[in-house]
């Protein structure tokens, strides 16, 4: 590419929000595919490349990202599983399980699929003739933030939809989308054991909460639909941490975003005392994510504090600061 600078302008007619953010632009790029099946390892990190023969005018070859797609050769168990599934659904999607198995077999970059029959994402009501498919991408634990909203690109979603449409009835109205991510923030007052400063313990507890709630961590609840988070389970987990002496004033905030880009804030402290306080998904196709920063206060001596609804002075701009008219279950922006 010549040494001069160029201005590039990209535009779309509609649906700009469906496209991922542009991270970088590279010139003279090529996509290559590996044909040698002797190695089952993916190139997780950029490798060093060089041509087998000298190419005039070529400076250097650089891999700008990790390898993608492809899969290792299947073993006997995987072969028998694929064969039995193929015999059952006969390469046609009729039941929700058929849609899920076909997608998982065809797209190795998809880790989880959930098919919702007779549903659409624009409203949580029965919609006969519609099929809503939610796909979760493969995530490498070491390469993603525990609070990241893992998404599949709009281009790949279109490929999945076209593939499924070709294997299902022509009368089915398909929608393929990413999951909705609902955020949870833990709020509590803690007395820590001696040994480190309270600031160091708070930082460690915040990280432990994030990893416990993250769907991308082995210690977390994994990426699963139909989840629920009981307050007593989280509180019990924190009480068992070796650096926690006493914990009280415990509650959780639940932050959600609907299709109209309106936020809603729910607080378990507003729920009826004595009930099994928990957080449930606002949408069936939602996954839970932990907030980056949890509200952890310290106390010098142990004494019980009754959890109260979070006030406006305790909310964080850009995270939990959601105010407006009160709804039946929470506050909406």
C-alpha cells in the first residue's frame, strides 16, 4: 500500500447496531485454511509465518488474530453420537432438539444453543409459527473478561439462520440472535480477618464474586438458560471464604435492558422479608453476568444490619444509576 494516508468511510442503510465495533483495519490481508490434519491444535496465539520460497516485494507475513473455525478429527464416541443424532432427526429440523443439534454439529464456534418454539424476542408472548434460536459462542476462559458480553457476529448469525432455514419447514419464521445479558451486583457489609488491609480484602472479594457469577469461569455458574440466583446461596458462599469473619446488610441489584433500550433496576431488599429472595431472568433467553464492581463496605466490629433498599446516593453513574417512574417490580429509565 502506498505511503499516503487514506480516509475510509463505511455505511449501512439500516441496522447499524447489529454490527460489531471495528477494532482494526489491515491492508493486503488474506484468509488461509489449513489442509493438513496431522495437528489438532488451534493456533490460539499469533504464530510466526514465512513463505516457503522468496517472494519479491513481500516484506513480512503477520498473523493479526487467533485462528477460528475448524475442528479436530472425531473419535469413535463422537462418531457414534453424530451418527445416532443424524438417524434420529434425518437432517431435518422439526423439534427444538433438532435445531440445536444441527447447529452445534455445523458450527464449531457455537458452544451452546437454545431453541424456543412459538416465541419471538420482541415480546415475551406466544407466537405460533415462530422459532427463536439463541446461540452462545465458544469462549476461551483466558482470553475473555469474566464480565464480557460474548457475542456472535451479525454475519455469522445470518449464516446460521440460512443454514437452519434450509433444513426446516418453509412455513417456519426463524429468528437467530445472541442472548440478552442481565447484570447482577452484590451489596454487603463485611468484617474481614486480620492480615491485610481492608482495601486489599475488598478487592479480593470483588474478584471472587465476579468469578463465582461469571458464565465464562469454571468456578462460575456456567452459561445456562433458565437460571436463578438465590440470595442465600451467594451469602453462604461468601461466608465460607477464609478471609471473611462476618457478613451482613446483604442484598443484590438486578439490572436489565429490554428491546426498547430501557433499563430496569430491581433490588432484592425490596422483596418481602422471609421469602426465598432470589433473582430470576427477565427474559427466557437471558444469561447472567456479574457487575465489574460490587458494593462492599467494611465494619470494625461485627453487628447485624438489616438490608435496606439502595438509595440514589449509593448508585453509580454508568452502571447502576437507573432512575425514573416506579414500576410494579422495579425502577425503569
